C-alpha cells in the first residue's frame, strides 16, 4: 500500500486507525502504535536523505498520527545505517516537489503532541534540522550531530541557523555551522542539543519510554523556536560576529558560504523567529543558486564516484589483506606505512641499512607523538601503531605479506631489480605495487613473471595526510588485483582515483602545463610574484614559485637542455626557504619579498634564449595562460582513456594539488565558463606560441556539440 494513499485514507475517510496500524508500508515511512506512543520509522536507503519520498512519507504519517486521539506522543526513528543524512543533495537544482521540507517541518513543529527524535549514527544537515523541530531529542552514544552544509557551499536552509543558536547560543552555533563540525552524543547532551543519551542497541525502546514519561509529566510542549534565553544574552555583542568573520577569512578564503552563514546567525539574534527564517531562506537561495555550491555539490558526488570501476568484480577472498610490506623507510615509505598502521594493519618495513631503518621508524614515532600532543590520538594508540611495525633488513621477510609497496627513489633499473627479486619471494597472490610518480608501471611489471599482480599505488606527500591515492592500472593488472587495491584504499581512508599508465598519471600530468606556463611567462616579462598572486587569488593556497621555494629547488628533479632560471638560482645557492632564498628572498620569519637578483637572472636567461618581452600579464590573462592548458591536458587524459571520467580528474586535482574545490576542479570549471571560450583561448595561444596549445579533439568536439566535459 502506498503510504500517501494510506495517509489520505486514514485522514480523509476517517477509518479506524487501529485497522491500519502495523501495516508494512511500501514507501519510505512505516508507522505503528506502541500503547499510547506512535512510532514513525523512515527507511530510505542508503542514508535516509530527505528526498521527495521521505517528505511524502513523513507528511502522511504525521498527519495520520496527529489525527488519532489514542496517540499521545510520537517517536521519529530511522531504519538502516543512519538517522536522516540531510536534504537529498541530488534534488538541488531541480524543480522542487511538494511537500517541501519547510511544510513538513511546520507540520511536525505545530503538531500539538510531543515528538521525540530518536537518533543513531548521524543526524546531519536537514536531518539535524528535523531533529531540532521535534520537541525532544534522544541519541545513542555513538551518534553524531552536525550541520555540514558549508562543505556543500550552502547554509542550513531549514531553520538550522535560527534554531541552533536558540539552543546553544550564537557563538557555539557559529563554531559548528561555519566549520561543519559534528559533535558526539555526549557533547550534544552537555551543550543542550539533545535531552538524553540512551543505551546503544535500545534506541527505540528507550525513546518510547522517554516519550511515555513526557506524556505522564504532562508539561506544556516546548519548541526550540520559542526559546529566547540563549540569544537574548548575545544581543548587543557584535564582537561575536566580528570574531567569526576574522576566523572565516583566515580558514575559508574565497568561499561565499561563511559570510551568509554569519549573516543568518546574526538574523537569529536580531530578528523575531519568522523574520529570521525568511532571512535564512534568502541567504540560502543565494548560495544554492551560486556556481560555488553547484561545484561543491558536484564534488561531493565526484569523490564518491571515484572509487567505483564499472564492471569490476568484488575483491576475491584469496586477496585478503592482513599484512603489508613497504620497501623504503624514507619520507614516502614512512608516510605510506602510517596509513596502514593507523588502520590497524601490520607493516613489515624494509630498508637497506640499520641506520636508515632506525631513522625512518624514529620519524614515524615522532609523527604519532606529535598527533598525541595535539590531542588527536591517545598515547595508547601511539604505542599500538608502533607495535604493528616489523622492521627488517631482509627482503625475504616480504614473503609473509599480502601487499608490497615499493617506495625507493625513481630509477627504472633500481625498481626493476626490486620487482624481479620480489617475484621470487612474494606469496603467489600477493599484490606488488610501486609508488612511482612517473615511471612506466608496465615496464616495472615486465621485470616479473606475474605482471597481473603488479600495479601502481601512487601516494601524495605527506602520504599519511593527503587523501588522494592514484591506483595505476597497468596493461596487464588483473581485475581482482585492482578490486582488492580499491578496497584496501578505502580501508585506509583514501580517495582512490584509477589512472592508466602515462607520464605523471593524472594529477602530475595535468598540472605540468601550469608549471611550464608559469616558467614561460616570467621569461616574457611577468614577475614570479604576479604569477603566484594570480593563482592565489584564483583560490590555490600558493602559487608555483612559492611552492617550489617551500619544497626546495634542489629536491625538484628536473634538468632541461637549455639555461633555466631554476638552474641559475641553484648555482647561486638559492635552494628555497630552507636557504633563506629561492625565487623570493626570505627574512628570519620566512616572510617572502621579491628579489632584485632573481629579476636580474630572469632577464639574463630571457636575453640568452632570445625570448621576446611583453607587458606583464594581468590576473585574468594569467589564469587563461596557466589554466586553459591544464583543461586541455585533462581533455587529452580523458580522450586517451587514462582517466575513467572527467570528475576523477577533478578529484585528483582538488585532493592532490589543492585546486580550489569551489570551482569544482579544472573540468567542472571549464564547463562553468564554457568550453567554447576555452577552445578560443587555446587557439589564440596556439597561434602565438605553437602547436602545443592546439585544443584537444575531445574539447573541440564537446564544445561544438554544446556538451560539457563533466556530463
Ligand atoms: N543526499 C543524497 N545522497 C546522499 C546524501 C544526501 N544528503 N548523503 C549521502 N548520500 C549518498 C552518497 O552519494 C552515497 O551514494 P552512492 O552509494 O551511490 O555512492 C551513499 O549515500 C552513501 O554515502 P557515503 O558513501 O558518503 O556513506 P558513508 O557511510 O561513508 O557516510 C554520511 C554517510 C556520513 C551520511 C555521508 O554520506 C554524508 O556526510 N552525507 C552528506 C551529509 C550532508 O552534507 N548533509 C547535508 C545535506 S544539505 C542539507 O541538508 C540542506 C538543508 O539544510 C536544507
């Protein structure tokens, strides 16, 4: 039976509700009666998002229970893995369908009977807001509650900015909403967001008992919207909002949502509830219709899609991963090892000398101890992770492991030698992975008699922090090895992006043109600081020259057959921040300033190479010159089948290179400014600077057809 029909029948035709209680619904809502307490269960996998079916289910079920005089209070609970995870993000941008969230919330808030939200797992976004329109909230200890809309470029648009400050005050509410921070049940209880923590595994029974207690007490119904105490004391305290603005300016540069969130919370404090709701709506709609939020919502789904490989079988049982071997205890090998240790997976760590091994293990310990000092993990956890390391100087020890990850320096002969040895030692089903960032994985696999077991697992530095993992599928990598590697990657909390074999794989390859163009324009008359500023203003944390100075010019392993600025800087002892000078001069606090010597070197190199000088490029010209070629490279990566989909390229750039998420990544960005404009820009550059700028065939085809790269 359709729930909406059920609701309609029960109310319109006044059937005896007892006849129809306990009927299993085919829609998202199920209702039953436990004595005087009505229970509404929403079951809409995977995460009970508040899409149209759930809204209809809630609307019908609440109307039916409201109209049943035998029901004295209502418990709202969700089946499956979580309480409501928020509005259905895939509905944004589509024609809204009634009943709207606001209508359903108004129905619940004005029901006239106590409504108790029973929360497990997560109450997020609209799910948290729904809990706030209920009269009471109970939760199991493992539950988490939060308003993460800011991560989607939005603000809580169903009353969250008005009700949460009324419960916990604007300062704390801003702290949660501005940073999308969720809190556990204990903190929620302490702050007054929930009324009771109930036993794990007994949520429904204890929520019903709580509801019965409220009925027995017969106290007048309280609604969050009517609370004044927390906001009254914050009126005439503009410093609360000034502090929030200062924090947001530092941590969320370039994002639009934080300012609207602050304005909405200001409205909660200064306006009556209904006017505050109206203001929240205006500010929400402004964000919802912005390109930034469209980009961030696109990114939300892109990240989840990245781990999926169409047609790939699930990992077979004989590829169960219980122990990992890492070759090389340097910066990369140590960081890679930490991923597994933190996930409770033992690691055999191999080095050539005791000294290198001790040094590597010492760094891992220091990293964990620093995390403990910052309160991120406990001292017990530090020791638990360290106990999972088996140090080794004997390659034979890798015969015990299920996956080997080689992380030695980038030389094909060295890697091939290691893989030939591994071939003889490793278990028959072991996965043999290389962390190479640009060498040909097919050639490495060819050094073994089992190329189907070989693939690339390309971590980004610092490997224990960066979430991106490029899983490089070589020509003969088997499907089961790929599937097991994808599963392993989500076990260690990485976002896996599958890449084919090519120079630089996805992230390094696509971003190479940005560096090349940056190096080219400084020889044509634009300064390094102008280039860095243009990209900083675009939303990158740093421009390419500041980044090279930070990493160290001597570390960047690249030699060119002609005179370069970088080589001259190195000759002058300018190795970057660590030597006090690189592309910039640095003071004792490592504050950069432009360098006359660098300007002189640039002029000399340009003169020697006969490069024609132009007036400096402005911000807009620099963005085109540096980033259109990135889009072009992305299109080539796509047309060659190196990436599975355009959104994978965006995920790789955002997570691997800090491309600003509010533009959606280079592919989404290109779509949002229009492919025709990119093609025209590239053709103009090709005419001036050569055929390397010719737009990729895919780009031209999509542009002419009026298509998008990210469709
Ligand atoms: N809308 C639509 N789909 C959603 C969704 C949502 N709010 N939340 C999750 N999903 C989908 C995911 O896309 C994924 O789909 P897939 O299986 O097809 O890939 C599936 O649900 C499972 O999600 P995860 O892979 O993320 O599952 P996890 O168990 O790792 O995480 C979660 C669960 C913590 C609930 C996580 O999904 C999450 O953080 N969801 C988003 C929460 C959120 O941002 N809510 C606010 C929405 S905006 C809003 O409410 C506006 C309101 O103020 C008006």
